[in-house]
């Protein structure tokens, strides 16, 4: 994976400007204008994480159509909230975070009111949002950027993958580290628009598959505008064919083994059948041998008789002497 350690802040700023120009050609429209409260913005930011603006807006609308107010969401089960969110990405995790955030805010303020956050300094506002359990850096930064017009950059996991592919941040960088690098290279007035366009790029179904592929180590952030233009024009490169070929070879080899097993089993069965057939013959031969052995004592009887004949001769000789 390419690295971005050689990029200076001024270089990164120039690259981001070129990227913004290129992204505007593909993603039309400007920043969405909202009049949401701080709590509603925090809810929307939770729904927007790793999702499109359209999906987040639809889920947000369903949420307030189904539940009477924020308190009803707070006392509802995670499964019920999840069902309302529909097929939104990570719906179960987002439903849990929404309920826990509303519960924490209600216990601290005894009301669903966080408008005082707009009058606080950036550090104080970050501390208050950071105290809410299970909130991500993206949700906090989006709320601060939208409600408090703070100079922060919200970066979720999908946006982080896109920044890595563009070589604007290192492969080992976290979302917060990448956000700080982009923040240092953008003006306060330009950051929201770049984040908006980067969000669309990161979840573009046609282009986002490229962001999970490794890139050559020789690629740098200076190549980002040209590489992005090529990606938009030609789409992501096809994965290498070597890996699927190995899998295909393995699958072809597997049936061959089964075939040999079947053949061996057939030959084994044939051998056993052949062994069983001579078995009776061997027994008959043995029985014949036994019969032959039983006949041998009958043949030995005359031998005993012949041995007795000399005895008779001796007897005759003795009688002759007398």
C-alpha cells in the first residue's frame, strides 16, 4: 500500500483542490441544508456513518414516523429500532447507539435538549459529545461541523479506505489521524464540501470496490487526481485471475480424488469377491487332504503283517533244529 509521509500540508491542499474539482463532475448538487437540532443531528450522523445521504435521510424519516417522540425511542428495544431502520448498514449497532445516547442525554439533562452545545468552545463541545457512550469520532465530528460550524473533518471507515487509496493518508492511519491530516490541508469553508464529495465517492457502488485492493508502493498522493480520473472513466481494475485459477484447479482435483476412491472401492470389492469364491475350494482341498490322511492308516496295516512274517520263519527254524 502506498504511503503519504512525503506529502507536505501544502501539497495535500493542492491535491485536495484538484480532487474536489474532479469529484464535482461526477457528483452533482451541493451540501444538504438542514434545520435539525443538536440531538437530531447526532441521530442523523449515526445513521449516515458508512451509508449514503439518501439512505440516512430515509431511515431518519422512518424513525420519526414510527415513534411518537425521542422518549419513545429511548424506551424501545434495540430490535424494534433496528426493524424501523430497515436495511441500513449496521442497523443493529446503530439502533443500540441511538438508544444509549438518548438514555444518557435524558439522565444528564432530564430533557432532550443539547442546544447549549452551540455556544461552547470546540474543546468543551468535544468533551460533552465524547462523554456520550458508544459514539464514534465520525458522529461527533459531523455534529460539530454541522451544528457548531467547527473546523473538523468527519471520517468514517468507508471514507478512510478511499483516503488510503488516494494515498492522502498512510495505510496504518486511523480515521481520526486521517481526519487531522485532511483538516490541516483544507480551509474551514472548504472542508464540508470535500467531506460531502468524499462521502459519495467512498460509497459509490461502481468505484468503491477499488478501495479494498492493494496499490503499488510507488504510488503517491501526487498521483491521486490522475488515478481518480482513470477510476471514474474505466472503473476499478479487475482482480487478478491467478487466485481464481488455483481455486478452479483445486475444485477439479477434488472430483479426481473421488473418482480414484470410487475405483479403488470397486477394485477392493472385486478382490473381496474373488477371495470369497476360492474359499470353498480351499476347504474342499483341505477336506480331501484330510480324507487322504485317513486312508494312510489302512495302507500301513499290511506293513505290520509283513513284519510278522519273519517271526514265523524263526519259529520254523527252531522246530527244524529240534
